[in-house]
């Protein structure tokens, strides 16, 4: 293989690695947001129950 071909392969692999890392980060942010919503709902229920 030539140096030009190897460079192209390395660029493609680096791009794929970067994109997969971004997907994991976005998925994690979605899970964190869902957990925050659940915690807020639970806190609201506890406050409402305590007020009765």
C-alpha cells in the first residue's frame, strides 16, 4: 500500500472512532436527562404526600 492509501484509511478510522464516541456521549446525556426528570417527579410526589 502507498502512503496516500494508508493516510486515507487512518482518516476514515479516526472519523469512525470520533463519531462512535459522540454517540455514546449523546446517549449518556439522554439517560442523565431521564434520570433528572424521574428524580424531580419523585420529589414532587414526596412533597405532595407530606403536605397531606
